[in-house]
C-alpha cells in the first residue's frame, strides 16, 4: 500500500488563533502527490510532555514517516526537539555538524545586515541541540536546521514552522529521504463534470463505482462554472507507477461516464490541468 505519513504540529500561536496553520495542508498535498497517504494530523501546544506522548503514539502505529512542524527556533517556547527526544527515549545533545551549520548561517545573516552580531550565543546554539543519533538537514533559508531521526523503521523529520523555510527544506533537502520513503509511487486524479445540481440524483451510480473499484477514491463536489452549477466528480488513486494508476482509474471513469449518460445527464471529462 501507500507509505503512511503522520503530521504533528506544535505551536501556541496557532491554537490561540494568532497564526493560521497552512503548513499541514501544504504537507498533505505534497505527500499525496508523492503517492503517500496522510493518515493523521494533530496540533499541539508547545508542551514537551504532550509532544513526547504524541510522538510515542505515532511510533506505536509504525508509519513510514512522521513530520513534526514548528518549535525549532532559539526562543524558550521552541521546545519541539525536547519533545521528540522524550518521545524517542533519548537525550538532547549538542551536534557538532548542526552547530557549524547554525554558525555559518549567522555569519551569512550578519554579512547581509540581517542580525546585529555573527557569534553564536546560547540561544542560537540551542538550535544545534538535537536528539541523540539525529542528523541535521540543511535549511536553505533560516537558521535552524531541520532534523532527521529514525526509530524502528519510522523516519521522524522535524521542520521549522516558517512556511517558506519548511517548503524549501522539503523541496531542496529531502530528496534522498523522499526516494527512500516513496520510491516511484504515483498519485493521480481524473475529473468528470456533470450538468446537474442535485448530487442525490447520481448517488447510487457513484456508490456502485466505489463498490466495484475499491482502490479508487470517488468524491463529488458542487462547482459553479460560469453561470451554470455543475457536479465535479473526482477519481483518485495511487500505484507503483503511472501505468498502474491509469489501470485503476480508467475503468472507473469509463463506468461513470456510461452510467451517468445512460441516466440522462450530460457528462464529460474535465480538461486535465497541466
């Protein structure tokens, strides 16, 4: 089956409504595009015990990959790595490579005029204290490295909460890990448009398609197209490669096209997005 992923986000600022969490949605989209399946997401306060307990719960379910989001910075409320270490049952320790990475970033920031001094102080050095056995990952934008830990076949990747940094790390620093976890897995969607305003009129047809093609996810949504209200039916599936996904989706799409047309409704494939 698809590689299973869970996402654990930490941030008081999100739970008090001060900041909108866009990171979880972005990660869900990216994991889905890679052929993975996000099974669970959770949002926690910056509480070490809560983060540790939640990570232990994640690890007990043995997903292929867990993302933690937020809490890697230099301030006192950035405590995610303490929680990760607690969940893994290891200590935090200063990591020499991570320390060099943080030092190089602050020298770069000072040269650009972004910070008032280049030297590492204890607050900056805090970002180089990682769970024992962890590997720092390059942050192309910010000062805090991302962190990779491993536990009984599950990879735990800790990402910063700044969206630009998170996206840059996933896109630029996780290539080998992505290949390891997802391989050549493929996810694809196909959509149909039905000139109809009442989903209940085709509910039985959709249900039959779901039953006959259990590996295909069938979802219908209302959509306004110009001044016309239509129903968009989205078919999605995962497979080892493009050919495997096409073999899943094509028969389901053909069945829906034929049965909806036979029911007297105008239906057409939606143009694929580039």
